[in-house]
């Protein structure tokens, strides 16, 4: 067998999507949830209700490539643009796209913000635990500088009309600072235990100010969906 030839044993299949086995990324809870078909379940259900054919989707934080693969394969979107701060995840994410025949996803090692610049990104093991914040008890964690792209300019150039974002901390201040008025819909995973009621209100207010309304049919628990009309 050629070195680059993969068999079904080399993948975990979840919701009909293939995820290459990787000892550092696909492990423990993630592996179990993929096998059970419940990984990112709430976000997936929201996306399948909200995202439409020919949408242009922006995802802030691509993780293992699950959501970008889902919307690209299940909803025939025009394109997906992923902005991922963790450069170490990008090769795996691209391998997921390749394994599923996805060709309309662009992945950029950067984050979006109100203006161009650089930001510290703290690297941890496992890789999915890396973030833009110093965690309680950490002392001088290893970090790298990541590009910040102007969100307003970037979203306009892309022609984005759907936003998917997991708000784990810093994003709670990012969302109110960027121009969201061109969006048709947004799917946001909030973490109230981390951002508190003030953070949740910030997100709701920013999306409402952009002309979007809370969409109950696409929302469940801490995953909230917004649309310009029902």
C-alpha cells in the first residue's frame, strides 16, 4: 500500500464526515463524542437550521475543522472562511477538509479585531486548550504572536453573511467591537460560566444592534442563533 493511501481504519466517521486519527488531537472525550455523533451537537443543529445554500460563512476559531466541514458538505455553501489563532491545528484541519473532499474552505492563521495588529496566543497541551488568555495560576505560559486582521474590512472583502463563533473569553469583547451589520445570521456558543451575565448581554446587544433577532428554533442552551428575519 502506498504511504499516502488511507483506509477506513485511519478515520473516525461522525455524521458522515471523516476525521483522520491523530494521537495528539483526536483523543479522550473528543474521540468518544465523534464516535457517538454528538461532537458539537448543539452547534451542528443550529448550523443546519440557519445556514443556507450559497451562504458565505465566517468561522472564528476552527478547532478540528468540524463546523467548517459540516456546513461545506451539508449545506452547499458558497464558501467558508476560517480564522484560527492556533497554527498547530491548521494542518489537521486541512487534512479533515481534504479527507471529506471540501474545496471551498479557506483557513487563515489570524483572528479578527477592530484594527490590524498582533496579539499574544498562549500555547498549551492538548492543543485545543490553547487560548488568548492567561489562565488562573499560570506563570509566564509559552506564547506566540498572532496577526489580528481588521474585521470590518475582512468581512466586507469576503462578503460574509453568516458568522459562527465560540466565545470563550476574549471574543466577548471582540463581537461588540466589529461591524456585524452585513450579516444575515449568526451562531454563537457562549460560555456563561466564564463570561458571566454581563458578557452574555454584550453579545446579545451587539447582534441586536446589527439588526439580528434571537432565533429560538436554532438555539439550545448556551448555543444561540440569530437571524435577520424568521
